[in-house]
C-alpha cells in the first residue's frame, strides 16, 4: 500500500507537469479512455463477454459516478495552481466529511471523541487554506471540494450501492469520466470565455495539440494509476480496511516529497501542522469506526472490497 501511494503521488506531480500543455478535460478524457480499455480487457478475461451485470439502482450508480467525477475534477483542477501537499491535504478531508454527513444525512450518532476529531481535522483544513490571507482565492477550495465530493461518493456507495457489482460501479465511473471529459473538450474548444481561456488555459480550454512527450506523460499516469491500484488491491486482500487507514495517510508525506523533488515546493510550518491534524483526526475516526463495527469481515467480502478498489480507486 505504501509503495502504491508513493507511485500515485508521483503520478500527481506528473499531472502538474503536463498541465502546462494540456487541458483538464483533455487529460480526463484520455486517461479515462486508457483505463476503460484496460477495464474491458480485464472483465472479459476474468468474467467473460456476457458477465456484465445490470445496475440494481441505475440512478444510484449515476449519482455515485457523478460525485466521483466531481471529486476528480476538483482534485486535478487544482493541480496546476496549488502545492501538491495542499491538494493532498484537501482531498484527505473526505473521512471527516463522511463522519459529519453520516450524522446529518444518515442519522448516525457521534460521540465526544469523534466530534472532537472532526473539529480538529477541519481546524487543520483552515490552517492550510488560510481564508483570510492575501493570496487566498476560490482555487484554494478546489481540493476541499474534492474531499467533499468523494465523501458523497463513499456515502452513496454505502447507502444505495451495496447490492451493485464492483464491475457495474467501475463501468459507471469510467463512462462518466469519458462523458465529462468529452463535454468539457467540446464546450471549451469554442472558448466561450476568452479572457479566462487566456489566463487559465488548463481549466478553460478544450482540445489542444499535444507533443509526444505530453502524451507519454498521460500514458505514464494511466499506467502508474492502474499498477498502483493493483498493489492497493493486494493490500486490501490481506488486511482490514480500517487497519490500513494510518498507512493511507502516507500519501500526504509522499505528496510533500514529490512536490519538493520535482517542483521545489516546501510546505511551511502552518501547512505541516494542518496536515498532521487532518491525518491524525482521520486515523482516529477510522479507528473508532473499526471498534464500533466489531469483528472483521470475512475473506470473501475483503476480496470484493479489494477488487472494487482496483477498478475505481479515484486517486
């Protein structure tokens, strides 16, 4: 798991490199097309050509896929403008949003300990965002928006998609990314906002001519994403999800590492403190959920969780 997160953090640093020559929508389209091709091959080899199950609740699959697309657009949308450490910290607020929304939307109870952990995590978020600072802009909120949307993805999966096959969810997510990328490419190729297209080409342009170097970077990102998710699957096959939570937060360390190595970005003391609060509170919430759930799941259930992580892990 640690090795895979090391690779995923490197992938994100490469996205930042490619963002100078490619649009967000073009990147999402090409990356999703590559991953969808892999998914088709994988499902045909393992289950056969007629093994694709129909959705039990198609509206729930669409909702989940839309939230996942929103999470990744916010995440990768901020890559061109923010430090990798800040982006990673924003995304990893999602366990805190999950805990908060579980109380508000699902009626779950939260005790003093979990409530204090959620408060500490959002305090860490404020330390990183610094909404009163002179250089604060709406772009700074994009990583937190990614965490918010991904929390919605988790809750939708937990509440409405328990009976769905991981293959169904994977295809739904892949097709949603293809659709979102296509719409963005077409819409922004006409440059409806010329001033924004000039100032923010990564976000407000459509299809751009790519050099073979940039195309190779996108292909490399897809390859790293897929191979890293296979490593994650092996981790989730051999240990409980809640037990792995502390290791999941090593991504914050690796994002800071690659930000320094590739982009010479060094987080300041306040940012590091905020990341520590987010990681600590997230690990505590996961630990509390593990205690409340009791005995670990059976082997078969863990394998399906691992397979699902391979097919549609968002990072």
